[in-house]
């Protein structure tokens, strides 16, 4: 039973006269029980009519009735009697579409629409056990709501009562209360306030799009010009303008109560969106002919394959995701191998249709990736939270990395010539942005530290140099000097021209993601 | 690996293409070498045939102040798109070099684009320019104007082969440098 009170009676009458649908009537009476909105239209209508036909009498109405007002009985609204308030059931205009919700709380609250929404979700084949329902309504509904509220306010002000706009139940909430039970039932999932799976239902009403336009003249500063052809009448802008505009000004520009329309809202396609899932791990790169990300210049692919594509492909298909974003803790060049424990990375899978995987299944995915190519290897593959991925980039300047480089020297060397390298600790160098990346990086000077070095003599013109450096150090430029723009460099230290023939990353010293024992 | 001086291609060979402009502004033998990186950035250097590098000349002074209002040292670029860099045409002067024999030479941009940096190391140590004109003795780094077709930047520039032909012709005519 509806918990309507004495004071609601005039509101109910006034709204029904204006052609409001029964659920909008409940909203303006601040009925906050979900079950009320789930009842059928006819049911609610019957009870409302019964409610207003009662006299203001000592007999309490149904469930409520604690109030006994001392006011003189109002003009009673009689069914089918012509009164100064107007008849309640007589159709005053042709359409029976609610001028406030434009039909959203009428036919769209029927089980058939709920089933339609559910079927659309089922077609998209998501796996989930809960969902959140979001509703988007056309901006002009706020205008009509405001108009109706002013209309009601006027009536009750005369009775020295007050109805705050916040007390009125919002159309969105009423709609959700009406349909979520059926939707949850159809989909076998709980409809919650928060969930990783979002089902969006939207409505539009082209017929009344111009309802908002007058606000642009009365409150111009609320509406910012938009870059593309999008309308400036966004929901937020309209709501803001309605907060600013005075009652009197509003009433001058817009009818209160709102005028009826000939058409009702049309429903947009139901869309689903699953929040991103993050997969982290560490990768090794064994090929000297594999870029980390696709190498494309002017639309042309310069080299086949990439680390990110090799890792993401099996993930995309298992999670049935629409796309991905790949990020890692630093990068290596095409011709550089990544050895040791590998480099931490994270893949954000966008709109995954399946998001739940257990440890075994993830292990299996890791195997699949490793079997797919001998150019890379992945370890410690695991699902992580979005927040955890920031661990990858944190402290980038403090972390260290170790490398192994094959060095050529112009002058002939003996193994004794290399001994001094092991004694150099925390060598400060200044690196101007290397010429080879200067086209896409700002010009700057980067101070960096070479923490330690050691060497393995190979022959009179070659040796292996091992280095432990601060993260962000350009190793190749430290070796050949980059036109003298990295100072000091290995050529300076060894007093000869030197060049780097091969480079390997031996370790990336970050302890994330957590190791997964095999 | 062999015990020999022969080696794999140098940094310049691996990443750069050599282009040349000879007899800048009609001045005999004042040849420049433009090192164009595969990412289109260009390094302006003296070609090995430039007079400054001949006959054991020594450098007295290098001046980046090319006019009352313009010093290449004041060049400042910011951001990824290198905003603020001085705009250069092919014949924009980069610097003026005076040798100990009082000969003065102007080094020119040779390409159209934005000046990214000039080499300040040679101000302190002019010998760098004499000893390592193609690497540590570079003059300037320029971001060319035409982004898509780097070929159009090098229109009017000579390839290495064409440059060598010019040198051969000169030797035959025995032009003094």
C-alpha cells in the first residue's frame, strides 16, 4: 500500500490534472519505497484515485494516517464531476503521455521493456554475476521536472508547507526501482549500486529538444561552446542553469506545469561496458629484430610483429576484450635483448566480455603466450588492480638497471687497460636528449648516474662492458658519446673512439609484479 | 672477432645520410656536410674539404652572434614540438669563425628548418672543430621544416657521390683552397 499522507492529497490532484503519470505523482509525494514503483500502472492509478476521493476525515487512510490536520477540508476532487479544479480522468488533451517524464515512467516500466533490455545484454555475451544499471535521460527532462516542481510548490506554499527539490524522487531512481528487479531476474545477476559491469539504458526525445534553449538566453554563462558539433545543452549545464534562474524568470519563459507532448521518449540501444581488467607480468625479449610496440611510419609497417602484440593477442581472445593498452617499466630498442628476470609490464584489457579467471587459467594463458613465439617469454602473469599498475612507473629515477654491452674500440687495448673501469663508482654524467630520439622528445639535459661497471676482455678491439645505471640512462649514447652531447662518455674515459655493437638488458630492478612460483 | 682496425659501420654510417653543399655563397671550397638522421633531424658540420680544415689552420675565435639582434646562443626550444627555435633558411648564418691567419668564414644552415641547438663545446675548445669536425666538432642541430618527405629538405643538396665528383673536378682544375 502506498504511504500517502493528508498533505499529499492536493499534490496528487493537481498533478493528475496536469496529466502526470502515476509514478511521477508518487515521486512528487516523496514516496521512497522501491516496491511502490514496481506495481503495475493500473494498480497505482486505482489507489491514487481512491486516495483523492476520500474526504479529509477522522478515518485514517490505509497504512498511514497519523496526521489529523486542522485545516478545513479542501475542495474535493470528485471523479467525473466538473469542478473548478477540473476533472481528473477526463482527457484534457489528446495524448496521455506524462509531460514530466515523457513516458519514461510509463510503458518503459513494463516487464516487456525490461525483458528487451535483458535480451540485448544477453546478445552481447558478457559473463558477470552483478551489474549496475545506468540511465541517461534527455536534458529537457530537468526543465520539465523544474517546471512541475514550481507548479506543485505554488500549491503547497499556500498551505505553508514546503517541498524541497531534493525530497522529490528523481526520475532515474524511480525508473531503476521499477525495472531492476525484472532485469536482475532475467539475467540471473544482482543489480547493485556498483559493479564492474555497467548496463546503460538511454532515452531521447527529439520533439522537445528546444525546451532547453531559453536557458541559453537567461543564463548564458552556464553554457560553454563545444568544439565539435555537439549540443551545448548538456545535462550538467542545464541543471546548473536551473539552479541559477529565478522562479519568476523561469515561469515567464516556460509553462508551469509543462505542456503535454505528442510523442513519448524513444529508447536508445542498450549498451554494456565492463571495466578494464589489468594483467601484469614480466617479459623477456630474445630477438634483436623485434620492436616493443608496432613500428609504423606513414601508415606503413616497417617491421613485422611487436612485443606488445605477441603478449596481448592471446589475452584479447581469452578475455574477449575490445582492445588493449600496453605499458611497461621502460623500453628497449628493437636491437636490444631483455634477459634475466625480464621487464615488468601491464596490459589493460578494454571492455572484457569475460573477466573472471583463476590461477590455473592464467598459468595456461602464460603458457600459450610462451608457446606462440620464441622471440619473447612471459613470467609472473597475473591479474592486478588498476592502482597496482602505478607501481611500475613509480620511483623511475631511483630504480636501477643492469646491462651488458659489446664494445669496439678504435685504439688497440690490453686487458689491463680495462681495470680502471671497475674502480669507478657513481659516475655522474649529463646527457642531452639523444639525437636519435630528439624528434619526439623535448630537448633537455638529463643528469644520470653510472653506479658501477666491470669488463671482460675479448680481443685488442673488443670487450664486454657490464654496467649498473640509474633508470633512464641512454646506454648507447654513454658509449659513443652522441656527438659529445653525453659527457663524460666511454670514449672520454678510455681516450679512444668507441662504439657499441650489441646491447642486452640484464635486469630491471623493480620488485613488481610479485613473483609467481611455478 | 678479428684483430683489426676494420669494424662494423660507425654511428654516422648506421643512422645518418651524408649530404653536401659546396662553394657556399659562391665562395670557393666552403663546403658543408649535412648529416641527416633517419628520424629527419640534421646535424650541420664542416665538410672535410672546407678551408678551415686545411693547411694546419688554427681557430682564433668562434662567434654565434650573427647580427646585432641575433645570437644563436640565445636560441631556446621547449616542448616536444620544439617551439621557439629560431627559424632558418638555407643561407641563414649559424656562426662566424676567424682563424689565426685572420681569414673569416661564415657557416650557413644549408637547410630550411628550426634551430634546435648550436655546439657550445667548440666555444671553449675550438680544436674540437679541427680534430673531429664530423662528430664532437659539429656546428648545429636543425629540425627541418618539411616533415613528411625528408627528400624535399635535401633538394639542392649533393649526395656523397656527387660531392666526390666535385672534389675530383677541383683537383683537376687545381683550385687553391
